[in-house]
């Protein structure tokens, strides 16, 4: 008998009608004597992860038969939480009095206890905490007599941690500390912990930055064994290596990046041919220096991505590789993996070639520099050889862009904030990220390269990591359609929606007052792009095949894709034996990359939120025009003027009426006066308080609006 978790669950659903003891299950399911120990192990593990429930008397039962569910708890600052259950469209509301000592991110089991009148979500009660996910926190220390409390920096951890005098480690009032939890909270007692590190005072920008890194367990320094490997790499190109690669050092190839970029991993070239165009995308051959199984590779796997934040970066690869040996610096010979894509005169791809190469970048252009050259020309003649190529790139990139949009690719128009710091590290301003024609040139060329490489992998049947974006859930699109109906808009179809329909909708609202609201809510209605060993395509781009190939210095999936590609450059197909080896690796690498991408985005967002709070600290009491960007049952979020800073107007500050939350309309409405607040509304908002530790900006709304 072959035992498996899935098989055991099928048997239990088929043969049991009540919770049963282990001995009863052995008899009922006819488990052989020599498999009883293995079966007991499965039962214990399944009870631990929540796929089974062990109740009094040592009896095992099926959770769904007992109205029980398990999943990850998402805490809320006000003490309640939401249980996210895999496979369920709606989460479960857990009131504060029914949390049972559970903390944010804990893996819990809860009993569904029906729906409260007037609430859309079912309500539940925590029955069992299956696994504690948080064992240490960062927060602000406050004394209480000789003892003290630590208020977590993450508001979703709503319980403060008690610290006894002997465990304070000399912490002073308002200092940010790391605290290890020694006793988890229960129904009638708080969490208890001991301070393991004092980071400094909470009004120090660097201290808050370090607290974010501690909170997410982000390591800045590289292990010694990794650095020992790096020191052995010289970057010199041997004669043997030159013979095996195509020499492109004489071609007009250059990089276009942001002004602050130090790691240049992509360069481009373009030439007119008799039939159309030949686009060259040349990517730093990081895999030449980072072999699979090496210490550098293992560390890259652990990090999976570089983390970029205002005035800093935590790189995936050590500096000597990311900013020196692999970086495509102008005038320096560098090893690359190139793809040449041939297009006809209309911009339709006709074929491609992937090969190893050596390049010497002619120029290190910035986006703004290219945009200025294209707009104003080159009066000094400094770039007389490059400028005609740049003009050709401008025209050709727009041809590619029009074809991509025509094919259904969805382009969102949501400004991205850029934080500007002064020489002392203080925030001097926040502005929308610049997006000009040079950005579009690089975007289109990188998309084209990633798409062709994905086709290449598919054609050869090579298991690898793909960048996947699945179609949206109909339920979310129905809610979105109901919301845009208020603007006189609608999607032509909810069933089997096409990206082209979404693109046409966004084009329709371009320049209209509701443009930002529609863009924001549509983006929230779509699924998140992830990495996967499967290749269902990319919905939002409208591509049947897509992967990440163009950034191996800062993304682990791209590094893996390079290694796989190079192994099969001279082979027509991938053998069955090789597929069996590569598939599980691709799955593992994809899961790790997705997990670390989410972590990286969370860290980057928290740092930007910190900088925003610091920027607004001296603006308490000032009033700004703003736009409502999100509405919840506890209030609404407002983006203040041109600052791209968002604050919360809590419902408790709306004192002229009782307000009801209408989830479908994304609206709060007063019961007596009928005053409404909904996404896209313009309001005047006063900054009433700023909490640096919690990265929160509290707003009050001017009366009579």
C-alpha cells in the first residue's frame, strides 16, 4: 500500500463518518503492520499542519466536517484579524475576543461560526494555534516601573510584549529594540520577551532603517565563504574563452540606465537590415562566474533578488561582481549572453539567435540624457555615432509598443514615488518617478528579449523558470465592474475576459478625473505575477510565453535562465533524463524567487513609507488637497496633493454622522446626512499626527465637504 497525505485524506472522506482513534483507523483502512509507524507519522504531521484535527480522546477528524478551517492569520492594529484560507475566495473575520492569543502570521485553525447581520464575511473563532510564525520582533521600548513594554513596529502585531527588568538590556524610553519572544500571548496574559539588541532612538532615520532590516531578517553582509570565492575571480578573459565567443567589441552597443545605477546588466544595439531590423540585447554573463552549487550561487538563491531603497541597495551578488566584474561598464570588455532578434519592416519577429559573446559598451547613457539628445540633438557632436542609432531605437521601440498594445498588453498609469534625500540622509522631497521615451526604449527591448527567450525555451522543451500572470478571478472583476458603473463604464464581458478589453478601458479613462481610481482598483483586482516552473503565459502582457532573462545581476530567476540556456545552446532538444533533473529544480527556484520577491517588495515599501512619514513630520497641522485612494470599514486613505504621500482618515475622526461601509462601491456613507467618501473623491485633509515608528500618517477631514 502506497501511503501519501492526499491518498489518506481520500480514504478518510470515503470511509469515515465520525472522528476515530488511531487504532480504529488502522483497522478500518486496513493498514499493514509494517506500515503502521509510517501511517502514524502521516497522521501526526497532518494534524500539525491542519489538514486533520485531533480532538479529545485522541480521535482524528476531517476539519471541513467539523466546520473548521486552517490558514494564515492576518492581524489588524485594532486587535482583530482575518484568516486567509487556501482555496476559499473570501477570508474569515476573527473578532478580537476570539483571537485566543494568536498573532499576526500564525498558522491557526478556526471554527466558522456563521455570518453576523450586515457583514459580508463569515466570522470565526481561533480553536488552535498550529504554528507560531514569529519568534522575534522589533519595536519601541517604554518603561513601566522597573519593567517595560515593547510596542511592535509592525502595527498588525497588535499585542505589546512585556519585558522584565532583568531582560531590558539597558533599553531606555523611546529606543528601538529587538525582542525575542520567550512566552507567547494567551487568552488572559500578554506576550513576554527579552531584549536582544538596542538599535537606538526611534527618531534616528538610520535606526528605523535597521529596524526594518531586523524585522524581515534581511542580511546586508555576505558570508565569509562567499567572499572567499569572490576574491578568486579576476574577470580576465582567457584566450580559450575568446575563441568560444562571438566578438562584438567593434559594434555600437551601449547601456541606458538610471542616473544612480551602478550595476549595468543590459546593453542594446539596433541596425537596419534589408528586410527590416536586427535588435541586439546583450546581458551580463553572470553564470560564467557563478556556477550552480558554488557558495556565491547558494547565497544568490537565499537572497533571490536585490533590494533597492532610497539612497541604498542590498545586492543579490557581492559588490565586486555586481558593480565591477559583471557590470557592463563603458570601454571595458565584458562577457555577455546575447540574443539577436530579426524583425520585418512592420516590427513582426522573424527569428532569433542566442549566443555567448564579448562586448565593449561604447557609452553609459542615462534615461534623461537620451531623452534630451532625442529632443534637442547633439550640438557638440559628442555622440555623433550613437545619435542615429538612438533615433532608430526611438522609432522602432514605438513600433513594438503599438504592436504590443494592439495585441492586448495592459499598461497601467500609476505614478511611482521617488524619495530624494539630502547629504545628511534626511528627506528633502518626494516626486513621481520620471518616465520618458528612453524608458520606453529599454522597456520594449527587454520585453522583446524576455519573450523570445521564453519561446526559445518552449521550442526546445527545456524546463525553466517562467514569469507567470494568470487571468483574474471573475468574482473580483464583477466587483470592479460594479464600481466603474458609477462612472458610466463597463467591461464588455466578465467571463473569459481578454487583456485587450482592460487596455481599451484604461485608454477610455486616460485624462479623466477618475483615471487614477480606475487604474488603481483594476490593478488590485488582478492577480499578482509570480515565478513558476509552468508556462501558462502572461495575462497582463498578453504573451503566450514569458520569462525573465535580462537582469541576472539582481534577479535569481534570470541567473538560472542563463545557466539553462548555455547548457543547451548546441543541443536541439532537452532529453527526458535532463527534464527529470531540471523540473524539480525549476519548481524549487521559482517558489524561492516568488517568496523573496514578495519579501523584497515589502521591505522596499516599508522603507518608502518610513521616508514619507519622516517627510511629513514637520507638516503636522497643515492642510492639503487630496484624493481618496482606498476605502475600508475603518476609514479611508488619502493621497496628499503632489507629494505622493498617503495618510489615513480614521472613521473615528468623522464625527458628524454614523458611517456605513459599502464594500462594492468602495464607499463610506453617513446614515443621517448621506455624506459619502469614495475612491477618486477630492477632499481637503489636515495632517493631525505622524507616527514614525508605525510609519503612519493620521488625517482629519475638513468639515462640510
